[in-house]
């Protein structure tokens, strides 16, 4: 394998490792931290820029590999039609060239295809993290993940207990006022009835 196809193979292995890292089921806080690191780190930005340039070269290698594969296939067809492959060395040489051309085509094609999958997976996970953060903000800061602090929960619990005590106090005052007004109404009706009897 030539040097540049060896580099493409290394790039393919790197992409497979990155894809496995992206799809690992990590806790929300870890995943958010990882993606914030990837988005904000200047070294990672330079690596991404270098990879974009590398993928341009891989695209050129893919086009070249496809052309070579077509060329080898056409040569084999012409050889079979004209004279046939009588020599075993010629036939094995042809099959070796065909194998190398197909290998290079698949290698560069899979590398380009996996780069598209990685790009889309990264953007989907970034959107998912953003949506989860918006959901947490919309719920009033209550986090469903394990990152919520106990002091915030205790403060919210104390506020709810205070509100409940205020509601009980208001309900008691309203009940007292209702009873007083009911007694006054009964007394007023009682006086009205006794004055009618007189």
C-alpha cells in the first residue's frame, strides 16, 4: 500500500474511533462538557480545518481510484475478447491490479462517506444538547439529569413550604370571616323573625 493510501487508512481508523466516541451513551453533563470543549478549543478548530483540506485530497484520490478501476475493468474485458488470458502470470497480474484498484476505491469511498456521517452525527448531537438545555431552562431550571444541586432543591422546597403555610393562614382567616358573617346574618334574620311575630 502506498504512503497516501496508508494515510487514508489511518484517517479511516481515526474516523471510526471518533464515531464510536460520539455514540457512546454518556451522561448529559459529560456530553455537554465534551462538546463545549470540541466547539471552543482552538487546537481542535485547527485540526478540523486540516481534516477538511485532507478530505479534499481524499476526494481527488477517490476520483483517481474510480478511474483506475474502470480502466482495469475495461482492459480485462478487451483482453478476454481479443486473445483471452492464456498466461497465468498475466491473469494473476490483472487480478492483482483489479484488486488494488477496487481496494483503493472502497477505502477512499468509505473514508469520504464516514466523514459525512461524522459531520451529520456531530451536528445532530449538538442540536440535541442545545434542545435539552432549552428544555431545562423552560422548566425553570429544574434539571432532570444528575447535575442538579441539592441546595437549589432545598431552597425550592423551603419556598413551597412557606407558600403552603401562607395559603393555610389565608384559608383560616377566610373561614373565620365567613363564620362571623354567617353568625351576623343568622342574628339579623333572627331579629327580623322575632319582630314580625311581635
